[in-house]
């Protein structure tokens, strides 16, 4: 599934609500945050899954350090 391509519109469906998986895009890569406890319900510190969070991650205290721990599900096109 890592070869899957998502448009921004398709990504919005993966917002972690109503039993949907929670995906976020960062620098064109789509990550699965469904099983990450701080992302429960698809929300984390004012950010919502189903979005491109490239800018938001630069403002986070952890920056990119958490990304290698996340499953990659595809890319944003």
C-alpha cells in the first residue's frame, strides 16, 4: 500500500473520525497515525488528520524525529 497515491481531496477522508484511519501528509509522504495514542480521534495539538501537515510539523517540538516510527502508506500527489 506504500505505493498508493493520494490527492488532497482523497486524504481528507482519512481523518480518524467514525472509524476511519488517520493519515497525515508531510513533505509529500503520507503516514498512518491511526495507532499513535496522541493522535486518538484524528486530532493532535490542534492538527487534524487527513491534511498536509508539512508546515505544522516544523512548529512542533519533535519536528521530523517521529516520522521514522510511522508506517508509510503512500504519497501525496
